[in-house]
C-alpha cells in the first residue's frame, strides 16, 4: 500500500506529467508563438530589451522609434506580464516606483532563435524567388 | 486621473505592474485607441489571472524570484492544492461525480408505489437505476461528470496553450455546474453541491484567495459566510420547494364522486413557509454572518482585542442557530458556522502539538465533530417520528411529530452515532503515536478507522451518513498529513 500520497494527488501527478510530456513535445511552453495574439508584441519587447534594461514607457517609445509600431499600454503590459511569467524577462530592483525589466538568459535564447527563424524565412523568400 | 484606469485590472496584477503602468499612463496622452487597448488589456489580465489560478506553474512574481506569496491570513489552501492547484480540485469534482453515479447504481433508493383505488400503497427500496432506468441515470447523473471533465480539460488548455476561450470554457463549466445544482435543489441538488464548489475553488480560488486574503485578512472567511447567507435567502425566495398538498372532495348532496388524493406542488420556500422564514432563521443567520465579518475584520485589520472575543461569541451563536434549525433549514446553513469558525480559528495561536503534528490536529477536529454528533443525537429534536393526517370539516390537516434520535432509536441509535467518535479517538491516538515513531500498528489503526468511518457514511447515506462525512474528511486529511511527513522523513518527536 502506498501511504505517501493520496489518490487524488497521485492522479494529479500522473495527469500533470502527461500534460507536461505533451506540452514539451509540442514545444508549446518554449516557443514565443505560444503567447498567441501577444506573440508579436512580446517579440518587440524582447528586441527592445536586448539593448539594455528599460521600463514600460521606454519600451513603448523604443518600439515606436525602431519599428514604427505604436503599442497601446494594454498590449504592452499584456506582453510584459506573459514574458515575466515565463521567466524570459526579469524585474530589476529600483528605488523608484517604476521597475525596469531586463532579458534573462532564457529570454535572450528565445530572442536569438526567433530572429534566426525570421532570417531563415526572409532568406527563403528572397532567394527562393517567392516574391515577384 | 489616469491612475483610475488601474482599477480596471485585477488586484494581483496591479500590485505587480500597477506603478509601471501608472507611470506610462502619465507619460502618454490617452487617445480613444489607447483607451480601447487599455480595456482590452484589463480584460486579458482578468482572464489570465483566472486561467493562471487554474494551475500555477512557477509563476515569477517580482523580486521574490518566483516564490509563491504567502497569503496575509486570508484563505490558506491545503498542501495538495499548493502543489497541484486547479487540477486537484477538478479531479476531486470528477471523483465526486463518479461516486454520484455509483451511488445511483448501487445505493438503496426508497420510493412509494401506489396503485388504483383500493390498492395498498407500498414502499419499496431499490437502487435509483433500477427504479428510473439506466438511460435516466446516464443522462442526468452523467452531467456533473461531463462538466467536471470538461472543466479539467478546458483549464489545462487555458494554462498550457494560453487560449482565452479555454478559460472562458472553464468558467462556463463552473456556471453550468451551479445551474445544474440550482435547478435540482428540490431533488438531487444537495448531493451535487460538491461539484460546483470544487470547480469554483479550483478555477477562481488561488487568484481570488491571494488578492482577497491580502485585502480582507481572516475576514475573507466571514465574507464567504455572508455570501452563503445571501445565497440561502435568495434560494429560499426564488427556487422551487416541493410540498405535498392533500386534497379531498367530499360527497355532495346529489351523490357526486368522492375523490381524495395528494399532489405535489412547487412554490418557493418562503411562499410555502411564510415570510417568518426570512426573519428567522435565514435573516438571523445572515445577520450573524455579517456581524462575524465586521468583528473579524476589526480583529484582523485593526487589531481590536474585543473584536476577537466578539467573533467567538458570534461563532457560538451561529452554531446554536444551526443546531436549533437542523430539522428545517439548518443543514442548508451549515457553511455559515463552518466558515465563521475557520476565520476565527486562523487567529488562534495553536498549541505546540497542533503545529508539530498537524495530522493529529485534524483527527482531534474529527473527534470534536463526532462528539457534537453524539450530543446532537441526545439533545436535538430533529428526528421525525411520524406524521398523521386528520380530517377536520372537509379539510385535511397534517401534523408531524419530532423527537431526539436517542428517544426514537434508543441505545442502538446512540451506538451508531458513537462508533465514529470511537474511531476518531482511535485515529487521533494512532496519529499521535505514529508521528513520534512510525509503527506498523498505528498505520493499520489509522487506515482501518478512516475506512470504517467512510463505510458507515456510505451505508448510512439515507440516514445519519451525511452527518458523518465531515468526520471522515477530517480523518482522511489527518492521515494524509502523516503520510506526507513520513515520506519526507520529517516525522517529528512526540510532545
């Protein structure tokens, strides 16, 4: 008789393991596309933070200047919250009320992979004659 | 002015990102498109908070490097919930739904058969499936199972795929399970209630608990009691309550046919019992819950010592109110004294043995509950001994007499109620012993006592079984605490 856990927790463990396996197989939790409609905004945020730590308003300005995209505050903080939750960015301590964010190593790896994918896609389009 | 937009967002989100967003909002002119984006972001934050609460996964939150924030004395979820969050609740709801179906298939169900005029009315006992048929059980009793399973899957999708509609689907399952409970209150609804409660706790619990716990402290429990009191009052006013009405037609001067029969009519409970019900016991219970909320709030947030004493007086009154109304709506009001007690108990500095050997503390709670049951069987007149119908001037008057369980059933009834007390004591002693030195006999004693209490719950489901469920649950939790301590090799020395 296994006394070390209840039936419910054992079932929950099995279930969570099965979900973990299926999720890692699909690459869901390690892919920026898993952020759904926030994927593009999240990529902009990651790219902006690649230059150094910034707080929310600075990221918004940076994205507008670099990419010409005017991100709304709801979209910006939706993306930041998701990136933060996944551990791809982290909050720096600050004496100010505002906290700047910076990329974590995993966030940097994600950004590099996303850009590599984009570059490969662009090369394929340009060299493959897909454009008229 | 711009800071007011922050109140669109959930409290936990505001705590984490509020200052940043306030600064951003102060720096940009708010255009119409920004406002739309802000509202959309707020809706997304709420959905994320609700979906995230289904199954937290190492959420990083600020400077704490991902450690879960302790609640400031509000709700404290069990350890199992802390590890598995949403799924363990949804799995519990699924297990209950399976038990619900098993009960319909196996447990005895009493029904009355009556034939035509002159035939004898007889009462027979079969399983519900045998009486109503398997399709009936499969369709109506399968609904909670389907909803629990769907909620489990939807919550997992919401978490893993970050799909907003999955979160909405999980909440839809929660709403449908409440609807199923409310619509079936007069019949099987009371057995269904664990399903919507578990699904709601699993779906909303952790996120709500963190924010509400920080905001309200221990009074969050009492707020739950207030909500339940309002819910009971609204239910009494709105939802159908069955009443049997005996009608008769006497022979007329020209020899008209004599007819007599009983019919089942549905009105609300207040329409049936009168508005007195609104004042007492429903109104009194709601008042106690409100007073308990204020007292707990004053005790936990303002540190008023007199409020702590007042809380315990109110807890006592709530239990007295429950005890005296147990034959009518008391069972419906049980969550009020339970929630108030839990809220008040959070302020107590527990004795050393309770903090060190928490398994035994749970068993001690089971002992207390079982003892109260024995007292109730001796003192409370909630046992119906019979009803009689008398004809008075062409109208039929029904009268019901009640007595204590002991007066009606004698020592045999007392023995049945006393067995859980004995088993709880055995389990308590064994848990205390096992906590100091894990011994084989103590594990056997704990397992047997927990199993036997559950067995009595099931066998006596149509009589005293439901009253034994709290004892069985408390013992099970106590036993699981011990097994965790043993697993981690942290069995502590006995006091």
